C-alpha cells in the first residue's frame, strides 16, 4: 500500500470534504433503491430487522464483436432468403 505524504493527505481530505455533499449517479440510485425498499416494507408492515431480501445478482452482457454481429446478420439474411424461396424446413 502506498503511503501518503502529509500534504497529499491534507489535499485528499479537503477534496473529500468538498465531494461529500455532491452525490454521484450511484448515490442517487442507492437513495432511490432505499426509498423503494422502505416504502415496500412500510406497506407490508414488516419491521426492518425481520426483512430478508434475496441476494441480488447483477447480470452484465458484453457487446458482441463485429465478427459475431456480421455472422448473425448474414445468417438472418440467408434464412430470410430461403424463407422467401420456400426452401425452409428441411429435415423435419
């Protein structure tokens, strides 16, 4: 772990004091989420300590590569062409 000099520490401390009252996008999301959970708990009359929330999983989908997009586009084009010609359903 890198240590900070006294001057760096003071600069960081001042910057953090300035940033404390400037919420980021994540802060807004968390505030909204907290308000929604509290609202739901208030409507169901469940004490906060008794509430058990299921684990939250964040699923991220990565963008497709250009090669994969081109393959899918070509495949879709071929399927449409075969459908127009009436050549679909082989092997059924």
